[in-house]
C-alpha cells in the first residue's frame, strides 16, 4: 500500500472510532431518558389511580343513605 492509502485508512479508522464513541454516548443518553420516562409513567399511573379511587369513594359517600344512630336509615 502507498503512503497516501495508509493515511486514508488511518483517517477512516479515526472517523469510525469517533462515530462509535458518539453512538455509544447517544445510546447511553437514550437509556437514561427511557428510565426517567418509565419512572414518570409509574408516578402518573399511581397518581391517576389514587385520584380515581378517591373520586369513586367520594361519589359513593355522597350517594350512600344516611344511617341514624341505630344503624337504621333516617326518614
């Protein structure tokens, strides 16, 4: 191989190595973003479930018959 060909191979190898490390860094960032999104989704689901249960409980209390002191429905 000629000197010029070796230089091209060296530049190509450097570019490939740079691209590899850049891709590796981006994949790591993507992994972190995915973890944060998953945690936020878990919190959102939990919050929604709590609000739904609270709302249902509140609705049940507002429609439930009022019982007197002896456990009998007041008139």
